[in-house]
C-alpha cells in the first residue's frame, strides 16, 4: 500500500491542503475590523471576569475598552464606577430584573477631568439576580452592553497557616 507513489503523495499533501483551507476560509469569510463610524452604535462584549465574583467587569469592542467596578455601601446602595481608556461624552446605566424589562436609564456623574472615569449610586436589591445595562458615548459613537452582576460580590480568600 505504501509503495504506491500516489498514496504517499496524498498522505503528504492532504494535511497541508487541510490547514491551508482552514486559514483561507477564515480569511475570506471573517468580519474585517473597521473604525467606529460617528453616529454608529456598537455592542460591547463581556470578558470572562463578568461572570465570576472578580470585583470588576471588563467590556470590549475592538480597541474600545471599559472597566466596571462596584462597591457596596450601607443597605442596598451600590457605588458603581466606570473607567474607560478613551474620554466618554456620556454614560448611562439601568438595572433590570430580566432582559425583557425596560429599566429607566440613569445618567452617571463625571468623576475625572479627562472624561475617563464616571460614577453613580444605585439602589440594587439583589445584584446576583439582576442585569446591568450600560450605554456610553465617545467621539460621536454609542457603545452598549448588558451583563449579569455576579462580579460585584468580590470575595477574597485568605491563606491560613497552621503552625504548631
């Protein structure tokens, strides 16, 4: 079977063609990155730390990146911070119980002179079961995201040394 030169050539060429076909297909059908158009709206994708009790949630679309942090205060009050790499013109948030709800958006307050940090105090009853909606605008473009809020419960684990 392996004495036939056609079989040997096929065993060599087939994996090479498969790999080239994989990359050629990706190149031809994948969406090419483009600059944000003024007046356009773009969805921000949540990074994995949004799904866990990490203390922060990062949202990203291309090179536009924002970080959301929350700190609990007395009662059901929550201080929410948004930090961006680019100056933001406006930032709004709303908290809803499920995706079909329409919550009233609340305007955030500017927390820095350069427009990169924003904050707001919210009343959140059960953050682990509610959804946070964020809309920010920068340079005429609107960026929006929807994320669950388990990242707000940041718990540190301390290493215990047992010595006798």
